[in-house]
C-alpha cells in the first residue's frame, strides 16, 4: 500500500508542478511585456516589479520541497543582515537539489531574493525556467577548456552591463563547475599532480568566474583608492604597484578565526597548510562535546583573533576594511557606507561561503524534490562571511585563497558527517542552528494568485484572438 500511495502522490505532484509551470511562466512573461513602457520612463520600477515576480516564482519552487517535508537547518553566520549589501555567494555543488535548497534559503533573507543573480550551466538555458532566467539577467556559462577564457570574458562583460543597471545584490555561483560525483575523480587526480591532499566531500574549484566577478565589481573600487598607494588587505593581495604578496591569515564571521599579518606565503608552505587542513586529527564523535570552530579548521589560525564573534556567529569587520572596502562593519552584522568610502562605486562588499550538507552524505536531486521520492529530510547549510577586502584580486593568489576555503569545507563536511552538526563558533559552548521556515498561508495565496493570473491572461488572449479572427 505504501508503494501505491507514493506512486499516486508522485504522479499528482508531477502533474500539479507541470501545470503550475505552464501557467506561471507565461504569466510572468506577459506581465513583463505589459510593463515594457516602464523601461523608458521608470526603469527602476520595472526591475523592482520583475524582481517581486521572480521572488514569487522561486518561492513556488521552494514550496515543492517544503510540501514534501524537505526543510533546511542553517548554521554559522546569520547572513540575513547582509540582504541589502552586495555579496558574492559561493557554494559547494553536489546535485541539482543544491539550487532548490538555496532558493528555499533565500526566501527569508529579506528582499535579496528579488535582486539575486545566478551563474549556471548553459544547458539550463533550455529548461522550462530558462526564459525566466534570461529575463532576470542570469548568466549561462559553457563548460570546456576550449572556450573557458571566452566565456569568462563574456561573463565579466555581462556583469558590467547588468549588475548596476538592475541593482543586483547577491551573485550566486558554484565554483566547482559540476556535481561532486562527476568531478571527484578528475579533481583528485589533478590535486595529486599538484601535490595537494585528496578530497572526498568537495572538489578543487575553478576560479575563472570568481575572478571575472571581482574584476567587474571589486577591482574598480580598489583601483580608485590605490592608484599609487600600497596597502595590506589581510588574507589576500597587497593592492598597489607592487602587489604580489599572499598573506597567511583569515577573517571570518563563522566563529572568530584568528587573523594575523604574516609575510608572503611560498608555494611549499602553502601546500603544507593544505595538508594540515585535512590532517588526521581525531574529531569529536558526538555533538555533546563540540569543539571551537577554529580548532576544527586550524592550520593557519595561530594568532590573537581580530574577529569579534557574537552568539549568531557574526563579527565586526576590521577598521582596515572600513577604509579599504568603503563599508563599516558593526557587531550586529549591519553595515553602512563609511566616510572614506562615499566616493567609491557600488560593488561587492562581502563573500558569503556556503557549505551544503545532506544527511549521510547523500545529496537530493531535483527529481526527489519534485516527486517526493524520499521521506521528509533536513538539509543543513552553513554560512561564513568574509569582507571583500580580504579576497585577493590576482589570479594565482585568488586560486590559492579559494582553495583554502574549499579545504576548510572538506574539514567542515568531514566533521558534520561524523557528528551530525557543524562545529560551535569560537567562544561558544554549543553551535546554535536556525530552522528555516516558510509561511504556508503565503504559499497558498501565491499559488491562487498564479492560477488566477493564468485564467485572466487566457481570457484576454482568447478574446483578442476571437476579435482578430
């Protein structure tokens, strides 16, 4: 009987979602066509309206998993306070379910979901949601070495033309460039050739798209402030005429990681640090005795911490970041333009590092999300936040910095799969997760509006057709 019921439920859900897509996506496009005159007289109003409808469409996608009992538990930094800021969001990639999970997570992050830009594989351009992403201004990137540089250049040009015009806030991308199961062996062989430790839960990321985003949305700000001045940017590049040094430090809102200025790192020291990230240290077997965050991640954090952690894992940006990034960090996570940053162009201020973990390490795909093929389950999402002034702009230095972050993801996921929880923030006795929730009444009203809009547009188009005929 259980199998029969699951089959009937899956068939009903599939039929409903197909009907929902057949109605809501054309309605979205027709509303935009109706509002096209606003592009001439009030373009900001046009894109705000488009963003509201885009949020509704993403909420419908999130409701598919929510109605099947697929929920999300959030850990680490509370990124809701950064909803009005511009940030680069990078996440590990295990399956198609990752996108659905992030769509759900964005729903309770204020208005940022209206202004988010997605970077996705070119194949998604030809899916049912592809036309929506095209209208919204997302970018589809083609994989492969032969056209990698060309695609990165196109992405940088796309950002320069779309990001500010449409007032985007968060740029979401998956640096690994593919699913874990497909890229793991290739990544492990590549890491072995470079003398890096073997990864099991993540793959070595590609940094071309991230570098393009930094060049388009961060570099203009730094260049305006450092035409001939050299200054230290913490964990990354020294910006100026002789900018070559990669610093051995880190600043994160996830739990007060130590941040200490050191001399430039050479490649052999860097490889040693990599190996120590995935050391064979014994990890706690139970969540009842959590260890501080920096103890789980330690290879490089050996000085007095410059990050002040709060209960929610948020920290205060250093005074140097106030001067260099044009933003002022506060203990409660709110940010505002600094006095020295008033003349800076708008651009990315934060890098949000997202780690997605599935129970038992078994990722959920879009088919499961749509058809409810598995029992109710909870996906765990961990956030860390880095001030953008800590991120290097040079190609090689950026690659090293991003590799460090993914080595840390490996250790975090290793810890999670052994204990069922992410580590506690530094200075806390327990890691305090936050269950993500959607409003059922709002979701019902949203679907009613969608079907009512579909009926209205059908009536209008049918009468127009009848009039011409």
